[in-house]
């Protein structure tokens, strides 16, 4: 291996970056469980000030 050659290090760094990008694309990330944050409570007619 030509450790003293600058071209060796450039190609090595590019290959490592390419492997990292390929890993990020191919391996799915674990996503947390999504929850629905909307509240579906019914208002009482006497508490709604806009209803007459």
C-alpha cells in the first residue's frame, strides 16, 4: 500500500464517505412510534361562547 502517496489518501477518504452514504441509504433507521396528538373531545353547548 502506498501510504505516503497523497492520491491513496484521497481515494481512501472518498471510498469511506461513499460507504457511509451507501449505508445510510440502504439501512433503515429506527423510527419512534408516532402518536396522534389531536384531541377529539366534544364541547358542551353551554361552554362554547361562539354558539348561540
